[in-house]
C-alpha cells in the first residue's frame, strides 16, 4: 500500500449508476441519458431522473414531482430574519450553508433516516435552495425578498424571485438549462465529500452542508466566479490576447480551461457556448460573448498550438458568459451552481446509503519519530 | 483503473506528518510522539504540537498559546441567542454545526486565507468549540449559559461551563485527557472530508463544518453515543453476557469493538480503560466500569475465542464509560469528540493548503446507457 494517489487521481472509489463521463470523447450522461438530450427537458424531469433513476414516463409522475417541489419552495420568516442579520460582505455560499444548517433544525423528518424521509428531505432542499439564494440576493441589495411563484418552472421562478418580474422566454430557458448542466458530475470534489459524510451514516442535511463547504472553493464551484471577474477585467474583445499573453508570461493559468477528467471539449461547455451566443444575439450586445471567444482563440493559439497543452474551455467558461447576460453578480455564481448541483447530491446520498462502506483512506507518514519516554 | 477501492480501504491518499498509526502493533503517534507520553500533557500543548509541528519547547511558548486560546473562549450574545431559538430535540452536533457556520460570518479574518489568518481562525475555533457545546447543554437543560473561566485549563473549563462549579482534580484530568485522545487520528472519515473541502481551496470554517457533518454519523463520532446507550441498556454487569449473546444470535455487531486500522488493542482504549477504572474506584461506584469489562470479557470469549474474530475495544468503548462517570449525557458525546478533534482538523487544513491537489477520485459507471436521440 505504498503507492500514493495524490488527489486520488484515477482512483475508482465506488460504483455508481448516476452519471457516466467519457473524458476522452467528451460525453456526459445522467443515468445513461446524454446531456444534450436532457438539456431540452424541464429541470424537474432531470431532477426526478437523477433521484429516481428513470425519467418520469408519464406526465402525471412529472406533474406530481413538480407539485411536491413547488409546494416546498417557501422558507420560513425565521430563516429570512437570520439572513437579514448577516453582516455586510458575508458570501452567498456562507449564508446558504448557514441557512441550510438552520433549516435542518426545523425539518419535520430530521430524526427519520428512512428512504422515504430522505426523499422528502431531498425534495425540500432542492425546492428551497433557489428561495434561499434569491432572498439573500434581495437582502444584500436592500430589497425585500419575494415569495416563490406558485407555478413558474424552476429556473423562471428563480429569476422571478431575484427580480420581482417574470423573465423572458429565453432567459427562463437559459436559467433552467444552467441548473440542468450543473446538476450532476460524478465524483467531483463536492459530491465526493457528500458521499464521505453519508458513509458514516450521517444525515442528508449534514451531507449537503459538507457538499456546500467543498463547492465553495475557487478550484471547484468558485471557478465560475473567477471567470466572471476575468471577463470584467478584460473588458473588451480587443484586450483578450494581451490579457492571455500576460498571464502566460507570469506563469499563471487562464481560468475556465482544462479539466481533471475531460481531455477534450467539455460537452456542457458546448451547450453553454451555443446559448451564450443566442442570448448575446437576442440582446444585440455581443460584447461578453466576443470577449470569451477571443480568450478561447488566444488560449488555442498560444497554449494549445504553440505549447501543445490540451486545454479546452470547461463548464465554468461559457456559463460565466451566460451569467453576465442574466445579470447574475459574480459573487452569486457559486450559489447558482449549488442550486443546480443539489439534485445530484441528493441522488448520491441515496445511492451511498443503499450500499454503504465508510470512506476512510490511509495516509503515508513522512514525519519524524521521537523516542518514547 | 478498473480496480474498485470501496471505502478507499488501504488506499494512500496523501502524505502527512501529523499522525502515525501502526495498526498491527497498536501504536499511535501525534507528530512522532507516542500517545502515551502525550496523555500526560495539557491539551494546549498537544494542540500546539499538532498545529505547529513541534512541542512548545519553552514555557513561554505554551503560555502564549494558552493565552491566545483563553482570550478567544467567549462567544457573542447573538450566537447564544440563536441556540436559544433551536427547537426542542435539535442534536448538539447540529446546533454546533450551525453555530460554527454562523460564527464564520463574524470572523474578522473571514476573507483572509493566509497562513497567519488560518492559524488565527483555527485558534478561535479550538477555543470556542467547548463554549458553544457547554452553552447549548445549559440551554437544553433550561439553564443560563456560563461564561468561560479566564484561567482554568481546557478540560476543566469545559466542565466548569457545563456545571457552574469547578470539577475535581481527577475529573479535570479525565476531561483534558479525553480531548487529547480525541484530537487526531490520521485520515478518519471526518478529517478526510476536511481535507477534501480544503483541496478546493475552500476556507477553514467551511472545512471544519464538513468535518462536523461527517463526524456526526453513527459509524464515526456517533459510535460513542451508541456505546453509552448500550451501557445503559445492559444496566448491570450480570446482564452483559446475555446481552452479547443475544446480539450475536441476531447477527448484530457489538458497539465499540473493532476498527478499520487497528488489528489489536487500540492504544487510546487502553488509556481510557485505566482511567475509567480510576474514576470508578474514586467514586466508590464501579458499576459502569464493571458492565463494560463484562461486555469485553463476553466479546473475547464468544467472538474472539470461539469465532476467531479479531475484535478489541476501540476508542469509543471505554471513553463511553468515562463519560458516564463525568455525567455527560449520551446525546452530547459526539460534540465532545468534536471539541477534541478540532485541533487535528486545523492541523490537516494547514497541511493540505501547504501542498494541495484537488481530491477528486473517479467512479465506475454500472448503470444503463440509453441511445441518444
């Protein structure tokens, strides 16, 4: 057991039937369905698929599931009050993490760890994440939170709670799609930490909080925020090449490129790119899209062609462009990622509970030994 | 990469110089010092050792570190107020997790991720954990929280905050020792989840919250609670054998025996056993100790000798006896574990930040593939 697997790269920690990644050919499937096909469905159907393992094969099933989610969208006044008490500058991810921990105290199924109770708790979390994030967004902008809409789809309802008015059709579709594309990605670090927590038979709220704690990091969910800041810093397509060259000269990496698993174009990035172009055209304001495209071209020329580095845009790159057009502030980008990812986390909790073994690796000791007294 | 490492058993995930375990010979060292030697030191010295890598070699160093910890013991009225608002029945671990998440919002170093800031944040967490747990204990008993004592040692101060009076010398020593023995244990599940969170460069509060979320599980920190409940259920030494036989007949495991890493007597269990006997004798009430010893004898006879199972008491077994004598309610046992473990978590955060790689294993897909449309 002397071979060290730093970062657990390529170590197979478990079996899953939740998602499949072919990193060589750039294929991503949720429960065996290609992400391109899923991107045209409602988020609720994808969430149902992830959690129950099959698409809702009858309209009634999907309607019932959507009904459950919509019925659980509201959060209580205490949780809103607690968010009002957050000092200026508290990050959305921290507020979300505390709110979820706080919500667990009031969950009617808190002490029940049966599958049914876990499904109910999971549905509550999926339903309430957008409400928490939108309420915190409003509060940090000095506005009153807006109660969830009783009938709008998942993505449209989130934008409605942010703005107080219903989004355009394209905006609603983009938001829905963003949540779908963020919903699941095998054993990424946050999902893995969810499974580590569950492997001790801890509860689903605790596991999701471990996921939020891990997603927050700039090398994971926080990367989207960094891409948004980069787009703002570059400011115009003409400055992209100079910006990329200066990063290369300083030995720094360009945010939003490369992935541990994908050795080709991330299939999610392709979809985000197509939609980023679509909304740029609809808006008649292509600046953010052209900045991103110019950065991609400069990376392709300077790093891929000249230096042979296998860099493609990852999921964070064009999603950041989409967020710019949706007027999402960078500091909320990671919490939007969490709104999507929660369905995957719930699915992984249920899968881990069903066939559990404590996740407990070893470390190699490389320190000194002092003589015992 | 087709070999599945379920539970990551025997996989070496990283190098560490924080602790060393020899599971065959039953040896545990923190930073190269045998746990038997460390068990005679103050918790503050062990905490310093874990975090800084060396024992404080001058009295002034230890005094300065203890002074920092004592100066950070207090928690603000808002945090206490939030705990008062917890509904009846909220577990101590959940209240602690929410309180730590809440405290992060007010940490003056929140947005600073330098080593110095991480050390300051770590010291605050180590100092405040006992205060949070004791305050929640008092609140759930309908009593007013007691402010931390300005000069008592770590363990004695905790018992003082629980009770409102200073503990006996032996009680204080036992509490100090419990925190030392709980402080660190290589890549146990909670410490591993701390490192997974840090590996995305998330912040130290988030990482510790991931640790709490994982420690809570009954297959990890929650096991001590289960042993305490077992001791209560057995009730008298005479009933121990019958109890063990009935568990065996039902195919259930006996709580507090066996360990993933130790194939012999857990060195911490030996120390706990000696001290459990000592306090039982001092009290002139040996019942809890004799119940535990009778369970150990029955397991030895029925499972080790007759069935050849390599079962020894683990850390949770005699620690539960010690907690009975310290009048710790079972439902607080896991949160006491966390009070000890936080020093190890902080040390692992600092080690992971210093030489980081995102911890992101793979999964083997075993589900169906649906044809793409």
